[in-house]
C-alpha cells in the first residue's frame, strides 16, 4: 500500500487500522443519520394524518388549515383544532 514510502510494517499496519476505523465510523454516522431522517418522515406523516382527521371532524375549510405547515413547526393552523 505504501511502497513508495519506506515505512516500517508496524506503521503501515497502524495507518491501515486508522483508515479502516475512519471508514467504519463514516458508515455508522451515515446509517444513523439516514435512520433519523426516516423516523422524522414517519413522524411528519403521522402528524399530517392526525391534523387531517381533526380537520375532517371539525369541518374546517381546507384553505385556512394547512397541516403540513403546522407539522413543520409553524403556527398556520388554528390552535383549537389540536385541542
């Protein structure tokens, strides 16, 4: 691997181990980030479905109630719909 440099075998092995460790950590961080994005997507979908059901039961006009904005953290929807 490092034949262009004259390094002892122990140092070459240490470099290989460090690079392998870095790759494994990168893969783990990517997997954790992806799972959190998926979980956030499921929670957003669940929130939208909940608000949609409350809008249907309250017969709220669709132009005045925006579940997507509410579930994203905004305050576009009337607060009485979620009580």
